[in-house]
């Protein structure tokens, strides 16, 4: 059938190492994410006070804030229910005072025939 169902409330999250060495205050649960291509979807948990490293996105980075609040390096605050889309080439970092859970989607536009 091609369907995958993941009980995110009871699945073990992995140590977050997608931007370099493991960041203990963050974890992620791969859904369709592939580390080699850097594309797909994953859930991300950030503990209160967690900070992402500054990073570049070769493709789109989009996320839906499911719980808590995330603050981007320009001061923008994203709360539960906000869907945020960063275009390719974006460089940023974020942090959370409250802790948060995100559904993250990283993808690149397909150019037919390339």
C-alpha cells in the first residue's frame, strides 16, 4: 500500500546531529528524512533554552510548530500553528525559551530532466 504510520508520541527520538556534532538539548524522529540527500520530513524536539547552530539550506526548509514557541535570529517568534517556509539559500539559526516540537520538511525543487 505504501503507507507508513508512526506513533510519534511513543517512538524514540534520536540524538540531533543534523547540523554537526550531537546537540543534547535537541532530538529528532525521522519520518521520511534521508541524511544523505538532506531531504524529507522529521519531527524535532527542542528543550527550553535549546539553540540551533547557524546553518544554510540548499533547498527549502519548512516547518509547522506543533507545541511551544521558536524564535529566529531576526527576532521573529513562531508559535503553535505557525507554518514557516524558508527559501533555498537561507542562512539562519533559532532558539526556544519554552521548548518546542516541530514537524520539519526539507526539500529541493525538482527540475524535470536534470
